[in-house]
């Protein structure tokens, strides 16, 4: 408690301020008065403590008390618990060293784990019931009922149930396939959600800073919070600087909350760190937090529909309407033909003879006509289209995880395939993010590795303070042995600087913290690109100001510089130019330049500083970055690098990665600074944005501005980002890609896809997969529509001309469902190919069915229609068989046409449809299963499928005729197609 009071009163600081600062007598009197009042109030609260402790004994604290403490933000209750220090002691943890590792399981048992109880996943029964509500299913069920009734009426109960019953069986198969698919997709989303929510956070345990999963946080943990982090549990602020928290996810209010050790130390789980950094003591986890209770009541929506799925639903609906219209037309025509005496029975006699025709005969004929119309409806409805999209997206999402990309929003899979511009950051995406200090200038001397022996001790001490105390990183040294290599925590830049200071400058972090006290901190700001700290030396009570940041920014704040001998010299114009040349020289070698500055001052001054020195940090380009950028360029996707580094570093990295060509004269419009882009007029920005390849010294607002300009120009924009300040650009972009390693939780939540390895090569893979998804769905649409067009025309012509249909409802359901389901799976599992990156992006308004697809579709449909109608009208005489065998040959040939056409659909434009076939074993397996099932349909399920057994010669004819699809497809692909869309000719004539 004494410690708490001491901290609260800040006695040393008050005494120091009163005794050492130059104050007037009046100011000293006011300060002494404040000190007296504050101390008296504290003693009074101390006197009241026993009464309150009787109400809330520390030994009886449980998770309910702890949860209520944060939920009610009760400062008075916190004081009765002896503050943060008292609570930490009660929870058997220390604020400096955290918890002991072997206590973790006991803490989970006592206070619960940091997980939420989610509502159970929707079961298979739920999806089965939902499938029954589908309009297509309802129509098919109505058709089945009608067919069953008409069949029993016409042929009796013994044989009349076959067709209606077969439709029922087929509908049940549709429902089962749809329900199982949706159920599996729900499980897949749940799995992805768990991966997405598994955030890594920094905690201190046994005096060591380490990363753990958010699910492993326990009560008593000391958590380190930085800008962009999500608060992992309910807790209390221990210490830190400028900590601002966004509680809008909990309260709905957009204003940031200023966290303070005494005024407002409460931190809510699920809130985001908007600025500053600090440490918190976890006092409530999981379901005991307000966030946990709220999350448990939210059901994840796994029924998200992508734009492409919506377009396909419209296409399916349109085709269904066409089918209904055609079916109605067939019904009317056939009824007119029947009642005007233009139809004949199997013996060649007129079916309708006016009053001489019995009512029973009329009902049987009308029943047959209705059955033919129902068959047309069955043909028209493409049941496989929505299923194809689901299968394609589910398969692609699973494969993309293996390629280091986690899809958070389904629509991103498709949209990425249409991307025309990628705006990427530099650090960690194009570069390795493995930083190392490679150059060190002190004054105009380039210092080699043995730095501590050649630098003046006073300057060295300033460096130790400037590096060790002006940082968000930390150094951990095991107590087990002095020879143990220190462990460094923090951002890659902080780790590189700390490692250099410990190794080359002999910095001792523990000694530094003992000898110094931090008075004030200004955290790193993406606008100013620097951070500052004021430090009090405990030996002589002097206050020192240290700044660290972008070299040219810090240099502008300096009026003096140190030499390695410790002599301080003024910076005149000539020397400033020399320093600028040093910075430019290092930047041109693709080094990130960071400068350190110092001043003895009571305030955190930004003027009149003394330059301590400049270091250059090397972050090499990723080995695959250049190849990935070249691949994107060949795919017609422009790459723009947006970085906070200076122009020279940005140019060097851009040249090394291939964004800029080496040795080429770079125009002013290609490489610009963020401020310059920001100051353009709206018209100038719109005019020049396409030419910009590199934007240096950019702020998050500049990045957002560029994305907005590109979208206005009609581009489909993808953006990579890792920081909290990237969130607006990630949300504004068509596709936001956040970084899985260095990305903050705010950035990840604002993105559509998380790149798990922070590598631009994975961004290129996502682009390739996006195009693959779109291409695979187009392949299936071409395949599906070929089936539907051919079947619809064949049955329509046959029904109108002969009053009979060669393909029954069951046969067509078999083709539409089983073949299309298997076909969707076969075509959905095609992996990305190199040629996908040889075409320009489809853009924002490209049609789903292209001219190439129309060409292939119409050619194959025309061939199938010609052959099968020839068989329909001349089949008996050609094959010398009866009507039932002729219809079986038509059905068998039709199915095998689809089998061979499935190979044609693998490549929309390439003539070699077998390329890469050996790599897709699933495709060949599905083709094999389809052929086997067809043999069973024809040879075994005769009554069910309304077929007859065929001999070897007839099987050979069916397969031979169908195999001609291959040479026809090869020849058709030689025919060029116009750029203007096929449907536009029809619209224009209208």
C-alpha cells in the first residue's frame, strides 16, 4: 500500500520540482500546498481502508469480483483492493516479472480460460431443411408429384411410379449433396475463424518477454500493448506512455479513451490500442469479460454470398424462367396439336377423334403432354451452378491456406482475380524484414565494429540512453549464465538497433534502467516519423532529451553535432549538406537511415538538438520478390510501392525489386513524395496517379488518397498493409491484404485476406488463385450451359414435332445433377497455371460469359443437337432398333458427349486440353466414376432410368460419336472471336 501511495503522490518528482527548479516564491508555496493536501487525502483514505477491506477481503477475491471491477470502472473499489500492486500480489504475480509458468493450468482452473462459448454449429438437419426451401427443389418436387400421379394414372401403380419416384430419388440426392456441401462449408468457416482469431501477443512471464496465443492468456499475466494491438482480456493499466484506447467495439463511441494509472486504469477486452504503448495486468478472461459475453451471443454468418454467387443465382433464375416459358409453349403447342387431331399413336392412328375418344384416353394423353412439359422444366434448371461456386471457393480457400494466404471474406477470392493495381508497402513485404545495422556515422567519421573503444565515454553514455530508453523493444538476459546470448523483443527495427547497441556499444540494459528514470515519452508517430524521451539521471538529477527517427527529419532538428572525441560542433550550411549527402549515399545503397539526437533540457524540446550520429539498417529484398513483381506485370497488373522511407532508399529498393528498371532515367512523375502527391489539385492527381510507381515519405492519408484516385479511374485496387494507420486504405481498397506476422490486429480486421508469411510472393499467389477461381467457374458455366442448351433444344424440337421427348426427366436429372456435381468438382479442382498470368485482368465490368465461351458453347451444343435430333428422327432405321433402344442410344450418346466435353472445358482457349492432366488425379478419378455410373444406369437400372441394355457395337457407336467432340473443339478454337460482346449485337438490334 505504501508503494501505491508513493507512486500516486509521485513524491520524489514533487520534491525535486520544488527544490531544484527555478521557481518564484508563490509557485513554491502553491506546490507545497498541493503536496500537503494530496498527502492528507491519501492518509485519510488509508484510515478508511480496514472498513472496506472487511467488505472485500483480498483473500476472497474471485473471478466475479474481478470482472465487476473492470465492468463498473470502480476506482474506489480498486483502492480498497490496494490498487494494481495489491491485486497483483493477491494473484501471486509481480508487475516486473509476471507469473510463474507452472501456475498456468491452476489459473485456468480457478479463473477460466481466455476462450468464448460460441453457439453450436448448424447441423446437417438444419441445412437439409434449408435445402427443401429452395425454389428449384420446390419446382422439382411439384414435377415429381405430377409425374407420379400421371404415371400411376397412365400405367398403373406397379410400373407407373418409376418416373415420378425416380425424380423424387434424384431430388433427395440434390438435397443431400447441397446440405452436405453447406454443412462442410460451415465447418470450414469455423475452422478459418479459429485461425483468424488466434492472435499472438507479447507477455512477460518469469521476467522474460515472450509471444503466446491470445487463447493462452491467464489471469495474472502482464501483457505488453503497442499501437494496433487488441486488448486480449479485461485488465488494469500498470505503466506506459500516451496510451489511447478505442473502445468503440464495446461502447459504440468513437472517441479514444486516455488510459491513466489513477484516473482511468481500466482496459476492456476487444478494444484496440490507438496510440502509445504500455503494460496491463490481466484480471478477467474469456466468458468473465464483457466482450466474452457479447461474443458468445453472436453467431458467425457462414452464408455469405459473393458477388459472383449472386450473379450466378440471377443467371440460374433467368435460365429457369426461359425453361418455364419454353415448357409452357410446348404444353400449349402439344395440346393444340392433340386436340386438332395432328398426333398419332404408336400404330400410326390419330389419337384424338372427337367424341369417339374416351375420357380415359384423353386424360392419359394430356398426362403424357404434361409430363413432357415437366421434363422441359427439369432440363432448364441448372442445379449445378451454385454448387460449382461453393465447391470452387471451398477448395480454393483450403489450397490458399497452404500457399500462405488466409481468406477472411469469400468475395476476395473472386475480386483478386480482377485486380488491375497492387499498392504494396516495402518493409517485410518486398524485403526480408531481417534488419541489421551495417553502417554507423558519428559526425563525419565512419565507425567500424569496435565502436565502444573509439567513442568518447560521455557520447557513449548518451547513445546508451538514446537507444535503450527511447524504444518499445526490450532485452532479456538469462540469469542462468553470463555468457548467454541476449534475446531481443520488439519490431525488427528496434531489435536491430538494440542488438547493435549491446554488441558494438557495450550497452547494459539493466544498469541503464537502474541509473535513469524516464520522465516523459512521445511515442513514434507515422506523420513525424520520430519518437522522443526525456530521462532523469539519478546520479546528478539532470534531465536529458533524446530523439530517434528518420535521419533527415532528426537532422532538421539539430544545430550541433558530436565528434567521436566528444567535441560538440555547430552545424553550418556546408556541414548540413555533407550530412545530407551521407544520408543520400546510404539510402542509395538501400539502407534505412536512422539518426539520434540529444539535448540537456527540462522539456521534450524539438529544437537546438545535438546530432549523436546516423546508422544505416540493411533490410535485403526477398529472393522471390522480383519474380513475383515480374509475374504481376506480365499479368497486366501494375505495382506501386508506398513507403515511409526517403526517396533514395525507396528508389534503391524499387530498383532492386524490379518496380523500377535498373539504369533507366526515372521521371519525376514516377517517384514522388507523399507531401507532393497530397498537394496536387484533384485534377492533377487524377492525371498523374497512373504514372506513379513509387511514393516515398508517405503518410497513411497519402496511401488512402492514392487508393481513392485509382478507384475513381476504374481500377480494381489491392492494397497491402500491416499497421493500424493502414486500416483506412485496406478498407477502401477492393481487396485488402494484411500481413500475418507484422500486421496489427486492426489491420487484419480491416482486410479481406491475411498474408501469413508477409511475402509479396504470396500476394502474387493470391492474384493467381483469384484468377484461377474465376477461370474455373467460367469453365463450369460453359460446360453446364452446353448441357442445358443441347438438352432443352432437343426435347423442345422433339416434343413440338413428334409429341414425345427422347430424354426423360430422370435421365436429365442424372445429367444435370450427378454429372454436373461431379463436373463441378472436377473443374473446380484445377490448379492455377502459368497462362493465367499471361492475360490482362478482367476488370470491374467484364461479362461472366465471354465471346470465347459463347464460341465453344454454341459449337458443341450445335454438334450435339444435330447428332441427337438425327438419332431421334432417323435412329430406328439407322440402327434397326425399337423406340426404347433408340432413346437409350440418344441418352448414352448425350452423356458421353458431356464426358468428352468436360475435357474440352479444361481449357477455354488452348487447343491442347490434356496439358497438366496427369497432375489432376481427382479429375481423372471423377471421369472414371462418371463412366462407371453411366454403365450402371444403362445396364443395371433399366426400370429406374427407363433404358435398355446396349450391345458392344451400340456402345462403340455412342462413344465414337461423342469422341468427335475433341476434334471439333480443337478446330473451333482456331476461329477468332471479336472483341465486342456477343450479346451486344442482340441488344443493339432490339
